């Protein structure tokens, strides 16, 4: 297992991200506060470069590569936000990027990834293994693999969002009772937990997952890494990792409270609420924290809860369908 | 004519708004900058309380009312954003609010206005005069009329967005070549021009209007207040005032550059761009500045342009239709 990152790595990552990543705003809505009888602070990572927090970790990792180690560029496997984060970071470093994507990835996500100059190679989800394909290509090209979460620099990079959040909350005099973050492989919440527990030790941190993909909630309860039964079938396409990462779970196990789980209907309602009251486009996986707050999965009355709206990369047809659906 | 407000009124308004209005973020998108080969800063007033800048002026006006003058509460006429701004400000002051709205106002806008505790009275656009109705009710009740733009406190309140904009731009080392703002009666851009011309005299300020409702562009060119031929028929429902205000034009005439005009197709494309790349919900009238930038109505290459995304109150069915329309 790779080395476990620390708060120092998150602080170092922040210095590296300066001028490249967006210091995303911490937003607050009088309408939302009134609705939940508490104070909700929203870290708007959908406003991050490439439309999700993933640019943070990708840049922290890729910007440190030397000309020798990365002579063949970078390779990643992802069907979504990590692909765009890696492609954009590589383009800024003038490195070639190749992304391994499932052949059935929506054309818009392939096009977005290519728009940053990356090459896209497709594979068959059922018959082929993406890690193997990426590994073979990386070896052939002399390229570096940028994993989606199992890497200390990726975790530290994502953690910069948590560092900003704690400082932005303090600036406005808010004492954080809890921080909620969406979880897939656990890299974002691992980085956030390093930052939050170092700077605000009394703040609880909770993972939020969609029903059927609650591997972290079960793993945190059992104390060992549990797998999901299904590999697909949630509207939250960014949150489908089969199990917690080994490295991320080593960070998360001692720092997170109980995991929260939300239904698809709750996610849809949260996206519609964000449209009406926050004026934000939040993708399904990015809306689980808001869904948890709105559906009462965590106590809000008289408390201050921060949540990460982790991304906004949602297909327009799906967004439109959710907006006009009769609930 | 009422007294023309000054930068001092805007500064005073800011102190009054502190803790009630949102200091909205000034956003920047690498994707947008790359697209226009310049730097675009977006003042996200769609993230303001009630979903548009209108709360600023309403609060600046209503929070100054004394118990005697406002013993009967406040009255306003508006079919949209001003209604919500006045209703929310009155609710915070624990004053009754009555809003005169066209009988054919979409039910969702009436419901939003009522959600702040306001009473809604409807009138027939063709046969009745809303100013007369509001005036009669105000007299009967001993209530104060809060006009949408022809009032120095309203103008000064809206101008706080410009004051924040100039300071936020300076904080990030941006020298503003131009500021673009949507225009209906001209209150927002009047307040902004007071702030921007006082703090950054070399910055050009341009009104942006939808085709067919370009009364300001024509008035600025001719030097006198010109009227629109039509009273309705634009997707930009917030930008349909028939002519510049007398007071607002007195402020704007000497401070604005040439007016810009955008088509409905350009507005739709800007809203879709904002969905994909900014992850913001912007209403049609709020997207005219972005439309002007994206359609090349103003030179952007190598320049820094700030624009006001003035609101995000758009019907979900319309937003969905725009998202999925084939261009």
C-alpha cells in the first residue's frame, strides 16, 4: 500500500493548486436554511475547473511529474469526471493524455474529454479489464498512470477543497457541526477528513452514498472493506466504485462518522431544489449531500452542516427529464 | 424627478445590506476564457437572495422605512424578480407586503411571491393600469410604494453589486476593460455605473438588451428616452420595460457606452453554455451579457470583461425546453 497522506500534504497541494484550480465559493441560501431550520454551507465544486473537484487531485499529481517519468504522458481510466480532470491537467502541462473509457460511455463525455486534447481508447466493460488495458498502454508508451483515488497526491489534492471549506466557514463565523461528502472510492472524503480533522477536530464527517452502493456505510460499520453487490444501476454515475480503496479506507476508517445513504428519489428532489433555490446545476452524484440534508438523514435544526456539491457534469437530457418529472 | 443618487449612496447601501444580502461570488471559467480568448468575470447575482439582484434595492429601501410611514406595509407592482425581492425584504422587516401582478403571471411566480408571505392582487394587463391600482391600494392602506427602478434608494441598492464587483476584480488583479449589465428600466446599470465610474473610471459600461426591446441602446444613441414598439414577446421576461426611467436615464446617459443588443437564439445558446460550462442556472434576461460575449457583440480578445448574471428565476419547463432544443 502507498504511504498515507497527512495534513501537510494537503497544505502543500494547496500551494501547488494556486492559480490553476478555482477557489470555489462556499455558498449559503436563506431559503435552504429556513427549510431545514439550520445553517447549510455548500462548497460548490461544480464550479471547479472541468465541472468537478477531480481537477484538484489530477493537477496535484500531474504537475509534479518530471519530463523523464512522464515522457510518454499520462494514462487514466474513467468514464467521467476524473477523465476530464486528468485531460485538463495534462493539457496545462503540455503532456499527452490517454483516457481508457467504456465503449458505452455517453458520446458527450467522450467529446468533453477530447475537448481538452486527450486521446480516448474504449473497452468493453464486460469482457475487458480497464486497469490491465491502462497498464499495458502505459508500459508501451512510457506513460504514468493517474489513478482515480488510490494515490496520496490525489487524496491530498482533493483535500484542498476541505481546507478551503474550513477556512471559508471560519471567515464567516460558522462553527461546523458536520461535513458531508459524496463517496465513490473515497478519495475526496479522505482528503477532506485530513483537512477538517486537523483544523476543526470537533467536526463530524459523514460519507453519503446512493442506495445499493453503500459500501462505505457498511465498511465503516463492520470495520472492514465491504463490496457492493451491483456494479451499475444508479443515477449517480460518479459514485459506482465497487468498494472502498485500501489507502482511502486507511484514512477514512478512523476519521468518519456513520455513513449516510440516500434514495434516487431523494437525489432527484435535491437536484430540483438546487435548480429552484440555489440556481446551481448539480449532477446526481454531486447532489447526495444536499439530498441527505433535505430528507432529514442528518439532524439540521440549530446546527451548521457543510456539504460538498462535488460536480455538475450531467447530461442535458437527463437534467431536463428530472426537472419536468412529476414527483 | 427624485434626487439623483451618488456613489456615497451606494456605499451607504452596502453597509445596510451587510448580513442580509449575499455578497455574491465573482466567478471565472477557464473554458469560457479560452472560448473568447480573453478574461470574463461573472458576477453571479442569480445566487443572490430570492434568485436575483432585486433583493438589494428592495432591502435598501424597505429597511429604512419607519413604523409610521410604513404602518400599512409596502406595495409593489411586478410580475417577477422585483416582486420576490420586495416580498422577502418586507418579511424580514415584519411588514405586510402586497404585490400587484398581471392575472396571466405564471402560477409559479405567484406562488414564489406568496411563499415570502406577500399578498398577491392580480390585474388585467390590457384593461387596467398597475400603477393606478398600486397607488389606490397604498393610499387605502397607508402603505409605501416600492417602485422597481425610479427611486434613488433602489438604484443605490442595486449598485452595491457593482461596488462588490470592482473590489472583487481588484482583489484578483484584474483590470476591467468593460462591464456589461442587462437593462430593463435601467436601475441595475445606473447603480453599477455610479460604483464603477467612481472606482474604476476607465472601465466602459454597456447595457445589453434583447432584440425588439432595445430602448436604452436607441436612447443612448439619440440622447433622449425612446420607447419600444412592443410590450411583450421576448423570452427575456425580466427586460420588458417600455422605456428608460427618467431618473435612471439621468444617471445612465453620461456614464454608459453604446448599448448592445442580442437575439433570442443568442440568449438560448448562452443559457445552454452556462449549463454546460458554468454549471449555473441563469434566466433568459440574466443571460444577455453572456450572450453578448459569446456572440462577439463586444471585443474580448486580450481584454477583461465583467458581466452581471442578474437572475436565475426561470420556469423549469422553459429551461428544459431550451436545454434539449436542437440548435
